[in-house]
């Protein structure tokens, strides 16, 4: 009895402890439940906040650009934490870049000859773009795509959307779809010459996918415009006029007329010469540009291989003819003039006899060739000629031989 009674007392005495333990257990379970609940709620809230932040950034700040500018002439961004301030600052920077580069991009118009069975010989107008890469006191040099000026009978270049002036083909590389043009300072006003800016080129081999870029050119032949995008590929092979080109690919819109224009980075440097766009309704945001690291050696090669020895004439010894004018001591008589060459543009004619260059006597056709070799392309020389028995003096600018 005692034992049972003691056991019963013990059991009864343990009831408060058992109840306490049960309560503690319940509280612990409840605590764990709320902890888990708080963790779940916290995670969900954190995800929601992060998602809202990303969505806000995408909706309101997706065009924000805060590049590290190497060009000291461009003002660097100052960010105080305000997204509106960032956007305004970035927009201002992009506008500054475009304003700085725009004067180095030109519009090109061409008159092209075409022949077919139905219409016969016809002329049609083409348009494109070009980039000023070199300037002297007498000439401005422009690089463009070869297909822009291919088969052109006349090439016009407009600087800063002004009236086009006639351009001369300096040289070309059909395999890389590149050509170099020149325009004479004689055809430009002093203000136009002063406003010309020579483009700065960067090494396109340093370009990476995702880099922001701006395409500037004569889109649809309606004047210089700008579009914005990124580099989507640093190495793409395309077929252009049955030739394979390795190019950069960009999402910046490149429309007809942009060919030959500039693709620039956010330092305002040319990294490519725009060359083509996929003409397919199923494809969007794919434009191509010849990287500057590919184009510049070709441009330099064209410039270095210019032939300064050609006056654009075919001559023979004047002594081999029966002509014997007063003051004639040898000389080289013109028997043919190359169209659009140096002599043609200077107004020389067949049967003119060249007797001196810069007061150096010309005794034969071979001495004419040797004397011309002493000068460089774009030099202006003074010729003394005999025309119809009369001595005349004329100036000739030595243009490059593009044949």
C-alpha cells in the first residue's frame, strides 16, 4: 500500500513538471514553427525586394551608362545615388561623344552607270557614308566601303550635311570592301575646312562582347544619324559580294546608307567601319562592321602604295615629231590623257608639249618621268607647255594613280 501510495504521490508530484515539460515542448515547437515561418517570410520578402530592385533598375535604369573614359575631353560621370541623375549624366555623355565624332563622318552620294537589256544605259543614285581619317592643308582623306563607290561615274562628299563636293578615288581593296577617297580644299570653304575633324581610331582587337557602341552614318541617304547598341560578337564570318569577311557584330541599327560609316566606342574612337546588314524580315538587331585592326593596315597600304609618278598622260619625245616651235628644246608631247587624272583636271590637252617642271627643263619623255618621281602625291607643280606654238604656264596637282 505504502509503495503504491508513494508511487502515486510521486506520480502526482511529477504532474506539474510533466505539464511544464509539455508546455516547454509546445513552446519550443511553436518557437521552431515561428522561426521557420519568419525565415520563410524573410526569404520571400528578400526575394521580392531584390526582384523589385532588379525590375526598377531594368525599367528605369536600363540605359544607364557609366563608362571609364580614357579621353580627357569628355566629362566623367558624377553619381550621387540618384538614378535620375545617373541617367541624365549618362545621356549627356553620350550626346557629347556623338557631337565630338559627328564632324568626322561624311555623307557620300554617287551616280552609277548601269546597263541591262530592257533599259539600256541608265544612271542611278546611290548613297553611303565615310570617315575622315587624314587631313592636310590641301586635301581631306576619307575611308569608305568599296561597294559604296563601285561603278560610280561621279562621287560626291558632304561634310556636316552641307552641299556635296566632288571626290577622287585614291585607292581601293575590293577583297576587304574598302576604298579611300580625297576631296580638295579648293572645293571647301575656309569654315568647312576649320570644322573638319579627323577621327581617332582604336584597336578593335580589344573589343569585348557587351561593350556599348554607337553607329554614325548617312542612314537611308537622309543625312548623318546615330544609333546605339552593344557588341554581340567579336568574330563573325559573312559573305559580301561573293567575298568572305571576318567582322564584328553589333545590335546597333545599321541601315542602307550606313555602309562606310563609323562604329565608335564610348571613348569616341572608331573601332569599325560599318559594312552590311542582314536583309531578312526574320532577323533583327544584327549589323556588321569591319574592325579597325583589320581596316587600318589596308588604309595605310593604300596610302603608301600611291603612285606619285603619273601625270595621267601618255607622252613621247617631242624631238621625234616634225614640230619645231620657238623656245622648244626637246620636251615631251602628250599623245593621250587619262580621264580624271592630274593632267585632265588641270586642263592639259593632247599635243601639248611639256618643256619644264618647276623650271627644270624637260628634254624627253623619260626625263619627264624621272622628274615627276621627285614629287609626292598631292604636290602641286608648275608646268611650262607649248600649245599651238604659244608658251603657257599652268599648275597641276599630282593625283594618285588608281589604275
